[in-house]
C-alpha cells in the first residue's frame, strides 16, 4: 500500500477510535473512504439498528396469538331419522302465510288464501312428535293503494306463538284474517328471528315454511333477511312455497330459499299445495333440509371464523405498524433517532405487517373457496336426491 494511503487510513482509524467507534464502524468508514459509490452494509447486520427496532416492538407490539383460531368444519352427516337436531318432525315449525291482496285471487271458486289456509292446517295436523307450530301472517292490513303502503308494509304479525299444539286455537288463528295489502316478506323474516328466540329456540330443529304468491313489494331484501336468519345462532332453515307465481316471483322466492338453506317448492293449485305439505313430503323435506342446512352451516361457520381471524390479524398488524411509524417519526423529530434508525424500523415493521396479512389472506381465501365448493356439491347432491324421492312419493300417492 502506498505510504500516503497508509497514512490516510491510519488517521481515519485513529479518529474513529478516539470517538469511540466499534470495529464495525471502523471497517464501514474505511470502506466508505476507499469506495464511496459502494452500497452500505446490510441494515440487518447493524446491532444498534436492530436494538432500536426491538425496543419499539417491546413498547408497541401487538400479540397476534390472542386472535381467535379459524375453523373449517365438515358438514354434519344426516341419517334417515333424528340427526343433528333436525328430526323428520322438527322441534319448531314457523308457518308464514302471505295475506296480501293478491291472495284474493280465485281458483275453482275459492280464494288462494282459503286454499293456503286449508293446506297449512292439514300440514300442522300431520306433523309428528311434540314439535311446536307457530303462525306468522303478513300483508293482512291496509290495502293495495299507494297511500295504504306504509300501514300494510308494517303488517307482519305472529298470530300464533310457539306453544304445545292446540288444534282448535290454531285453526281460529289461521282463519282470522282476509287478504288485504302489500307483501313485506323481508320484514317478516327479520321478525321470525324474534319468534324463535322468544319461543326458547336453540340451534336444533328450527324450520320455516313460507307460502307466498308473489314478490316482496315493501322495498325490503328478503334474500338478505333469509341468509341472516339461517346464519344466526339458532340456524333456522327457510323453505319457500311459491303458490301460483309468475316467473319473476319464482326467481326471487327460489333465491330466498337458497339463501335460507332450504328448498323452493312450486304449487299451482290446491292439489299441488296439499301434496307438497303432506306427511311423506314433509319427511323428505326434513331430510333435504338437514343436508343442505348442514352444508350451509359448515360454510357459514368457516367463512365467519376465518373472517374473524383475518380481521383480527389485520387490525393488530396494522396497529403495530402504525404505532411504530408514529414513534419513529416522533423520535426522529426530537433527535432521539437517526434517519437510518427510522428507515430501518419502518422497513422492518412494514415487512412484519405484510408477512402476517398476506399469508392470512391467502389462507382465508383458499379455505373459503374450498368450503364454498363443498357446500355447493352437498346442496347439488341433496337436491338430486330430494327430487327423486319427491317423485317417488308423488307416484306412490297416485297408485
């Protein structure tokens, strides 16, 4: 090494040692003097920077271990009899009847409402075991004029709450109204959650049979209401019977049933309605409800718990990152941290945040996708089996 260079290096080292530099600082200074355009040493190699960041984590760190664990349950299997709390004769059956003005339409000399009332009474008589049956009526007040709409759309009433069956009292409740106004399906499904809760319902054997001859006409969202009811803690299965409906109404009512984890059945006349509600088809429906209810419940549980965990991880990772960035800015502005310390700590906090959130999102999305596929496959298989069993039952009724 030339004498001048050795002399310069000696001066640099002496000055650094005099200022209390470490061996690493000396080497970095010498390297910088010799090659000013060379990249600086990796920040992770500097204990001082790491110590500064570790101190911030100790003060502002979030404990992601406290985030709830996600679940990915399989759909419960359904046997032919009492399985998963949904027996062939459910524990609580809420009948929901459309008494809007359109139910005044006539078939064979009688109103559609009378036909539906007869069918529901016959169905209630045929339910086996100690199941409790309730009745909610909607659209039975007000009229079909626009000025009547506010009153009519509020008209949803539990005319017979859940209780041990009293056939005479139930028939009186069923016959006590006439077709009148608009069709508040969404509000009625929202009220149904209270009906089950007030009736002491737990998560087993809760079933709705909703009969309607048309679409929601009170500006509600019956699909969302059915989905919320099915996803609730009491896990209600919502079945829908479209009675003499047009294509638009069938599309909406079918979507309500699908969102509610139940089935959609179409009836064009008295014979159809009676057939759909007879005991043999009710047993088939209960079997179908168990299967698609189990599939929907497993999916909703998977989505809910994975979303809860993901949101918790995002909240904690973001909170730690934001707190560290705020602290480094304050430290830098008050001279307690250098620009290198601030940049290093912010980079480490960003990497940690992304290292938590990105894998969690990928896991959530993949798991929810698998669960969705499993749910759809389960519903399709149950639908196929139900259609075959229903046809067999109808064939048997005609032999």
